[in-house]
C-alpha cells in the first residue's frame, strides 16, 4: 500500500540502530526528509533563534537541541504540511466530523491534527464572535512538537493517534472551518505568522483615530511582515531583490513592482478581514514605495552570492553538499545555500553515459585529452574555476566539438551560460552580461578571436581578478570576481594578442586537439539527445572529473597535464609570438651587415611554413618589428639602408644566420 508520505515523495526515516538518547522523542511520522524543525527556548513555546522561519533544521540536527532538555517546534508549510491547532472542543468536533482521521497529538487545551494541504500560504486564525478557537499552522509558523513539555501545565504533548499524515484539499479545509474564517480567506490574520515578534521589532501595523479610521501606516512594520512571510534578500550593488523559491531552492530576482503588488494585496486582505475600509485607501504608490525603501534596509545583504570557496552543487532534485574531506552527499534544498544557479540534471548515483563516451568523446580525442575534458566539465558543474584556466577545443569542423560544448552547456544549465565576445570585453557595459552566469562559451570562433582588443580581459575572468561592472542606463557599478569557466571551440588555428604577457597566458590555457575522422552519418541535435537520455550519467562523469581536479590540486597545487598538452600551449604561444621567435632564432648581430625591413618580412614569411604556422598580417609585423629589434638587439630603425642605390628602412648591425660565413 502506498502511504501519503510516499505519494508526496517523502522518505520516512526509520529508527536507527545507532540510537541517541532522544530517538523516541520525535515520532516516526515526523521523521521525514523534507520536514523541518524549530529550536524552542527551554520548556517553552518561544523560538530560540531569530529568523527561525527561514532556517531548515532537519530531524537529525534538532536531536542535539532536544538532548539538552529543550522543547522543539514543527515548522509548518514543509511540502504542504499544516497543523490544525484545536484550542477548543468545537474545533476538534469539526475535525473529527469533516476531515479524515490523521496523525494527532494531545495538548493541554485540545489537540494538534496534522495534514498535508497545498496552497495554504500562511497561518489562519480560527475565531468567531471575537473569540479565539484555534489556529491552522502553515508556512512561516510553528507548533510545539510531540513529547515536548507545556510551559504552564508541565504536561507532555502526547501522540494520541499514530496514523499516517493524511492529505486534504484547500477546499475541504475552508469548507470545514467556514464559520471561523472571514469569507473563507486564509489571510485573516493581519500580522501572520508571528504577530508578537513583528510588533515587538517594528511597532504596531497602523494607527487609528478616535472614530476608528486609519490615520497612518507603520511602513517599517509592513516591510517586516514581508520579511517574515517570505525569504527575501536585497543586493545593494545590483539594486535587486531576490526571493527564495522553496520548490527549486533558488533565489530568483523579483522587481520592486511585484513586491509592491504583494504588499498591496496584503493590506487589502487585512482591511477586509478586520473590516477597516480606511486601511484599503492607504495603498498609494507613494506609501508602497516607502515600504519598499524600508524593506531594502531590512533585507540588505552585501555580495550574498559571493561564496568564496564553493561547497555545494545545486541540482534539479536537491543539493550536493561538499564536505571538507571532499565527500559529497545529496541534501534537500535550503535557503542557507544562497544559490541562484541550478543545473537542470537529476542526480542518480547509478546512472551511466555509454553513448556520450563511446559515440561522442572517445572517438574524437586521445585518452589523456578525454580525461582533461572530464576534469574541466567537473569545474563547469561546480561553477568555480579552481585552476584558473580556459579550455580551447581545436580541430576541423564536424568532429563533435560543438556537440560537446552543447552537452556541457545543458549540464550546467543554459540560464547559467552566455556568449563570450572578445571584441567587446573592454567595452563599458559588457561585463554586466556575465552577472549570474558561471560558464562563458565561444563557439566556432574565427582565427582572430583571441587577437581582439578585449581578449586580455580573459586572463582576469578566469584568474580571480575583480572587475567593476556597470549596467547600461545606470550610473552605479558593482564589483564582480572573475572565476568563470570558459570553453572556446575553433575550426581554424587561433592566435593570441600576447602583448608581451606570455607567462600569464601560459598559466591560463588548456588545449585539446580533435583529430578524428569526420563521421559519415550525423545525428541531428546529438548533444541535446545525449543530455535527455544520459544526463544523470554525464553528471556522474563530471563529478568524477571534479574529484580528479581536487586530487591534482592537493598533489600539485594545479591541474596535472601530460607533456603533449603542455607542448600544445607552448606551440600556440610560440605561433602567437612568431615574429619574436623568428628574430630570436634567425637574426644575429654583425658589425658590418644590415637588413631592410622588407628583407626581414620576406625571411619571416619563409620561416613560418617551416614551423607549420600561419604568419602574422603585414600590418602586425610592421607595428611590432621596431619594438622587438630594440628589445632583442638594441637596434633602432634607420631610414638610409642602401639597396640598389636607394635608401630603405631597416636596421644596421644585424643579419640573418644563414648569410653569415662559417667563422660566425
């Protein structure tokens, strides 16, 4: 038989053989993955911690608190969990008559009836004729847990009915208690879910005249209500609110206008439930804007998503928590992770990716390069470039580079990826595009992609440098750190605008050559097909790559590379600095010789094909030649080098090696 917990994808945690002193305190019906608890002060009903509504304390974690002799609370709203807190026999009679038999706890005044009920957004107060009969505990509120001690009666909250927790509909709930809810509106408590706490911190919600009309609103109070009923933060540098979504575990940006509308709806609900029509009229744009200003001050957190050392990976079905010893386990979503980047892939530890490996990766690259790609895929998944390098996939078209790029983009999540545009990197607003992204992609780039004026910024984007990014239309700038993973695919040989910084580029580059035979039969959209069929397996493959990177860093302090992989980087840098290489190898000083600039260019043009290089454009040669001759030989350009009785530009005191006699 399928239980209610199983229907809702909840795992009941069985009694552990490693028993703790308080293992029997929390009943088994509440020992579920996804249920959360509240630390209470001693033998009281009062929460111990601030912002307890936003904390996610598991069954295992609350045990330590209970062992010290403290009470605990059960947090409402966890996957639709509600508790009918019946403080009178009238409410208990309604439950027993109108709702299914469920898990029940006896209290000093009545009982707590536990149900699953979706779409209940906040606590509901059960009242009639100005009398309080009980509450319906939901999101943002808590109820004292079974086997805790009542602070007045000193009696324990005892499990009265150990049935499974049953599911009911919102319609059933509102119908059952229609006489105790104003027009069936669950938001009949103007300061739900914690009136005393909000009032104590921010003051009363509004002020009335002698005639009972609202004269003014306490704007700080209503900002406090928004913080109490939602998990919100405000990033001042970005000037953006982020709202936590329980279903995804993500903080998503929300506009001021959306929050104003929520506040307006909240004021309207309170005005109707308390029959204060003058409160409804206070919902002006000016008032709502002022409340938002208060909310910014309350919710402000500076650089909340700058994790420094990343210790989690956010997935579709949970969060992979990374421990100090680099072990990994899957845990439930929690606002404490402060995550705004999520991979759409589901974690399945047993999943494999045979097609991905045998049809896309292994046929295209050597084994050591497949391992290098695997390591970099792990870094892309983590969203933290621990080795501070970018990956170049080079080779002829049609060998699978772009499809691999698509696989890695889908693995990371397309919402976390954006296009890399080197020709705009030095522009004023370009870096703002990289906000909230973790992976930058350049697909089938032209040969001059890394010769563009902004290409130098790539060193900082991977190397942990700090940048000031500015949003177009806004005078404000915010600081961002360059720890992006970068993947570039190219069908032709690339060259880099080194600007004399060869060593920095050497530390930033990884190169994989695709040298396979182009497959005769192509599979349309093969990358996306692989993600659909083997996404979880590719995820596991990437995680193994990440573990290899951690081991490399622990051993060497950097990624471990084969000699061929190191030589590829050296070769690209040498070709990018080919004019310097030519001058160093083929030109020497000679007191009685000279060379014209044209003779040097001609010799350089013959030299490059021997190395398998593409020579630089003539404009680049002329721009670099004078500076290199001065740097390498201490020679400045002269305008009077004689050739065929004519003066030409060139350099005195140098010649080509092959033109020197044997004595030299």
